[in-house]
C-alpha cells in the first residue's frame, strides 16, 4: 500500500469521478484507475462503485476513507517534524588546528550539500582543550588525539597519520637532501614545537626517550599559523602530521617523512552517547566520518591511513 494510492482514492471520493480526479491530480485516467484497482486487490475488497456517471465509495470504502485521511495527515505531520528538526538543527564540532586544515572545508561543503539547514559551530583549538570542552558538554562531537580522558562518550578510532619534518631550505642541518628521516637524525636539528599541552608533543617526547635522545627544542608555539611562519623564516624546523604538510606543497619548505611506525598520530571521533545526540548531530557525525574516509582514500589527506 502506497501513500500515493491513498491520495488517489481520497481525491476520487472527493470529486465523485475518476475523470475529474485525474485532471486535478494531473495523471491519466487509466493510470489512476490502475492504482485504485491495485489498492482494492491488496485489500481484497471493492472501495468504489464505478458507474457511467461517476464513482461512489462502497461501505468498505467509507470505512477505509477515514483511516486513509488519518494516515495522510500523520505522514504530513512526520514530514513537517523532520523539516522542522532539520531547519532548527545546531551542531557544535571541535577540530584541532592541523586537522582543520584538511578536513574543515570539505566537511562544510558536504554539510551544505546534504544538510543545508543544519547550523554548524566549529571550534578550532588544541586537542587537549577539545577534550575538556567535550567533558563540559560544550561540544556535540570532536576529533581528538587522546580519547581516554573523554568520559562516558561514544568513541571511534578513524585514522592514523604519519609525521613529517618540515623545515626551510636555509635551515642548517647535516643531511638536508634526505627524502626521509629516522628519529636519530633529529637529535641535532633545532625544533620549534607545540607546548606540552599538545598531544603531538607528548607522542614525540616518548619517541625521543626510546632512543635516549634529548631534542633541541629552541621555541614553543601553540598557534599553527605562527609556528609555520617561524619555520619559513628559518628559526627552526618542526614536526607535524600530513594534514599540516598538505597545505605547504608550494611554500618552498622541505617536507620529509619520519620513518617510525610508533609515532603515528591517531585521530578519534568522539561524541555524546547516541541517546543524547540530536538527529542533526547524528547526521553530522555520519557526514564527518564519510568525508574523512573519502579524503584518506583519495590521498587528499597525506600520510593518513584509514582504520577499518
């Protein structure tokens, strides 16, 4: 049974004629008659008495008519409710700065295409700050690098990122022409790094400790834009994931992969529990996952590996 058939039946009853109903519905009379017949066959009863002068409902048709009207009203109310939720949706998303450089605009584009009436609030800040905002319920969902501090949340590991050494050509180092580097090659390089609040810094310090290396950190900068400007001016090199390196292809900077499987950066999509998420937030989480996966599979997210 289709809503279209209910609509057709009610229109025939209202008009008292298949021909008049067909004109108002802008369908052929034969097509209208076929749909009414299908409905009657499914119900195993005749709903209309067709005569040379018109069509009148049978007793069964009259009984069916009231329920058909109710069903169409409920379907319309369901449509209105869905549209109201869609137009009034508000979703807050947290992204770390390096992740935002590769994910934010494609996410905005996808949301605008699929859910143009959902209003996004995007917060760009350090992963540690995002975790605190999640726990304070100031965000609906976020991408973070350490999910163990997000309590009572829905957590999914999305992807791993390789790390790269980024430096200006003028930066003094012993092997500037190497295409890739080992951890031990970084011991003498002047590094500009985020502070200890940054999850990337924690992972790197653990890697240096494994090789008993004391890194030469000459400056700490938490803002990605200022950090990269300092690198361009030759004040030091930095270590960043592929998401940050992806925007530097034509900058003249040297971008070299660090060969160490233990210092990848894992990205977690963390959100409120499903029961606490609005339909708008649930839709946004799905779009966010699909966009990230598409970027990885199409090599638009350099150095990233999707976690199935």
